């Protein structure tokens, strides 16, 4: 099928809202080159369980595309139209399996040495959208809090090395009631600025009580999702064994299988109002390499995806010790929650994860007003970044975490 | 998108220009290379070459950038003072480990599916070497990290007469065969893991048809000795270096290629494990160089090249997830380095002009005295 052959009935298998969205934007879709179109459909096909921000961004994107005069539209699409694709790929069911198409496309671009050109086209497209569809600055400054080092009573490492140049290091943090203080900060923000999926708590272990749905906070944790992760790995392993017995299996087929899994496949149920969260959790587990087996990877990847997709006002991410390294064969089969842990290694993972979380927050609107705090749990060192604090400085004055949060903005 | 990230990106660019200056600062003065024609005229006969790929995938920021130098003390303190160091080696090909390593070995950017069990399309340096100099099979060996690499020794044959390839040894396969029904087989699984990038579809090795005679005939090791030694090792790359040592003793091959791979554990997203992998690879590079120096067959006549196959994604590229993968194709993931050491190599010297990953093969040809007509790269004159 070619893009210009799309009809309303082409989207008959889409969920209701996604179908309506596709049909409403059919005229645009027909004009998008095949090298880009399934990428857009990947966003669209999941419309029903996308976060509100994602739905808004997708809507604005198509409004913009529809508003463009034909020459401008053609100009924007020209780099994608220039991508040479073999005829065979057009025969794929890219309407209903855009994920699979994307994986095939990626392989083709590499093998046909068009990846650099495609990458340039994608960056130009993204830049154009960012310039035109400026995301509104949030009503309050965004705040991300990352807590690292659980289970490490002492460390000689120089922590937060990558974050130090961007903010103030506090060396005499009063750690008493630190977690309760930070949870209080998160809950206060959720209460004062309630909105769906605007405030997140991600825990690499068992979450602290008193911060979750009743407080208006979206909560997800490795402790809660580890059984789902194990289930996913078991299902995938079974798929690989069955496929291998027949004709062998490649990474693309494995990815496609995992992409087809839904919340019910992984035993993820719960409040119907949290359907978007359940699908998000499935995406985290099926798209995030390592997030199934290492809690540190889970927290970093989940924070990244939450920031990218939900664009929250508040994100509270707490790392916990991950299981010790073992042969992959064992990691993929065993219950991660019952293994010996590697707290020191996890501290290193989390330190990098904190840096990545700050970077990902800085990609969102209002970055110049955003605030970020990373704290070594139970200890006296933290780094704080925000418009109210100097960069690259050290404060040796005693301070509690509530004060530091207040100083940031 | 915002000024902070832009500034960091600029710092990253600075890092690439200045990282060697910084590294050189740690060891003293490093000269910029000037090519001497007399140097290139040194007799090529009897030379040996060892190529070590510092795989799979290391970034500047964890290696030669100021913040990363603590991870590579052996490269910085022991090897660079003796080396000509090329600060910009750019890989313009596919950033998959097998296809990229195959490209290093053919001097042409191969375009096959990285996960397919296929031979390179273009002639390999091993074929050029053997045919060009009339060398026997055991004069060239490849030690490869995983099943995907087992056809890297010889091209598909479309562009070159068959029969001149290198024997490829897969230490994991050998160990797997040696273990057989070993009662404590599970304890060796960490040496047998075939892929970190795609662990679901490439699980730990099962029973293979690698004949045990290869262990005894080629390496002159008993099953008991091999498995006993394997028990003392902590990683697959250590096993590879152990096998390399045996090959050097048995055959003293003149062209020896070893691909290290431990650091690709980064795909699991645990930064600490990635750093451990780099530190281990650094240690093994120092060990390999000492093996060369302590072996009379190699001492004084061996050139060693060390180079990553490619880097990993930048922290600043929103389409990636930093160190974890090598999927974006950004500049950081493509730009690496190379060092050359040996009796004919200028010491403590840097080459700052941009080089290409496929320059390795014609350089090996020029160094050892054989033609590489199909290779697309250019000879790195500073190291011949």
C-alpha cells in the first residue's frame, strides 16, 4: 500500500480514539512519505492510552501540518521523500504494524547507508516542529528530585560530579526525615497543582507509603512491576524457543513480539483511570533494555520516559540497590527481588541516572526555570540546581532539604 | 533546545579536540607526527602485527576525556608513552559490532545485517595477507567474542579466491565443548554469554559441534587444564586473552586479531558494569602488550594496534539514552581513536588529522608488505 491509497477503512483495527484521529487527519496522512508515515502512525495507534500531553502534542502537530501551504508541506517532507526504500517494505502492513515497520526501516537505513541522511531529516523535522509548536511554559517551575545511594552506608566516591558545574553542592544537609520531607514537597505540589500525570513518584524498590494515587501522584515502582517483568521475559523466552524450533528468530522478531504485549499479558491490572499508566509501564518493560532485570536501569529509563512523554511538573525518582550481576541466562530467568544486591554498583548507576534525569528535564519547556535536586539518601550531601542557586559552588552551611528546595526556585 | 544542553554539547566538542592534550599532560610532552621517509623504508620482513579491538563500544568521556582517564590507567600510563596515537578515527559505517568489526577487517564499510551469520562481502585483511605473502593458515588467527563473528575470517568469496582466510577461534565455543556435561556447568555461564545487545534471541550457548580435538590439537590444552583455568577467570574477554596466549605459544602467528567485547554489557543500562568493562579491557590491553614483550617470537618485531570498533551514543542526543546503546549514529558514537605501538612506531606522538576506520587495512598492508586492492581506506602514513 502507498500512503496515497489510505482510506478511512484502513484504520478499522485501530482503537476508537486513534481511529477517529486518523480519519480526521486522512488528508495529511496521504501526503506523508512512507519513510516517515509509519513513525507518525506509531504515535497515533496508541492514541487512546497516550498521556494528555502526548495527545495534545500529536493534535497540534497534525493541525500544523494541515495548515501548511502545499509548497511548504512538500519542502518539509522533501528529505523523507528522498529516502530510497526497496519496494518490498511497502508491502508490509505498515498501517497496523507501524512498530514493526520502524524496526525494518532502521535496519534498511543502516544497510543502505542512508542513516545519516535520515537522521538529518528527522532532526530538521523535529527542530521545525519545536520552533513552531512551542510548548507552553508550565504554571510552576518543574521540579525533579532524585534520591540515590540507598543501602550504601559510606562511600568515598565523589558524587554528582557531572551535576556539580550546574548547581550548588550542599555538604551539610541535615538528613533527618529526609524522605518524609521530600514526599511532603511532592504531595504539596500535587495538591496545589492537580492535573493528570503531572506529578510522578518512581521507586526502584518498595515505595514509601503516603505518596501515590490518593495524593494525586502517579506512582510506579520496580517492586510492583518486577513480576510483570519476569512474566514478559518468560513469554518472550517461550516465543524465541518456539520460533527457533521452526525457523530461527532475529532481534526484530523478538522486538515485534514484545511490542505486541499489553497490560493483560503481563498481569498489569488496576484502576481503569490508570489505563495510560498501565500501558506506559508495559512500554517501559518492553522497550527499555535492562529495565526488566536491573532496578537502577528501571528507574533511570522510567524517569526518562515519564519526562519525555508525560512532561510532568514534578518527578520524584528514588534508586534502590539492584541485584548483583550474573550471567544473562540467569538474569533473564530469576526473580530479581530475591537476589543478593550490589549497593555500591547501584550507587554508581544511580549517580549517572541522576545526571540523565536532569538532562531529560532540561529538554522540556521552561527549562531555564526548572529545579533539580539529587540527594545521597540518609547522608549530608546533595546537589541542587535552579535559578535561585549559583552554579559550580559549594555550600557548607547546615540546611535541611525543605530549605534547599525553597532556595532553588 | 536550551542553553544548558548546548553548552554541554560544546564542552563535548572541546573534549574531543583536547582530550589527548589532556592525556598527554598526564605523561609529559607528546609530539605531533611528522612522517619520515626513512622510517617507512624499514625492512618489512619478519614483522608481526597484533590488532586489538577495544570493543564493544567505548566513549571518549569514559576513556580519554579528563573524567574518563581514571578508567584506563594502562593505556594512559603504560601504552600511550610508547605509542603513536590517532585522536580522531571516524566510523562512517553501520554501528553494529560484527558488521563494524568486519568493516575494520575488510577496509570497506560492509552493509550486511549485523545479526546475520554471514561472511563479509569484501576480501579480508587476512586473505590479502596470506595470498599476498604466501603464508600458511596458521600464520594468521582471529579470536572472536561471539557466535556472530565466526565467519569474519574469510569473505564470501565473490571478490577473492577462496582458501586464504584466517582460522577463527571462538573461545566460548571451545569452553562450551570442553564443559560437556560438567557437573558445575552453570558456574561457567558468565563466560559463555554470547550477546549483551540481544540476549533474548541469542541465549547462552547450548551444546555445539565444535570438536574437542580443536582444543587439544590447536591449543595443546587438555580439557581439564582448560576448564580449570577458565574457573579462575572473571569474564569472556579474559578467556579470549588466555586463548590468545596459547595461540602465540603454539603458532606465533604473524597476524593476530583479537576482538574484546566485555564493555558491551552497557546495553543493560548499568553504568557501573560498563565502567568495569572498560577498566578490564584496559587491563587486558596492558597484559597483551606485556605478553608480546615477553615472548621472544614477538618481542622487537611486533606492531600492536588498539582501536574501538565505535563509540556509544552521546548523553546529549535526545533520540538515544547515552552510554547504554549505539543507535543514534551521532558524532560521538562514530568518533573514536587508535593507537599503534611497536619497534617501528614513533613513540609519544599524536596524529590529529581525521582518519577513517577503514584506513586500518591498507595501513596493515603497507606495514607488512602486501597489497589490499579492494580496501577503500587510505594508508595512515604516520604509522608505517
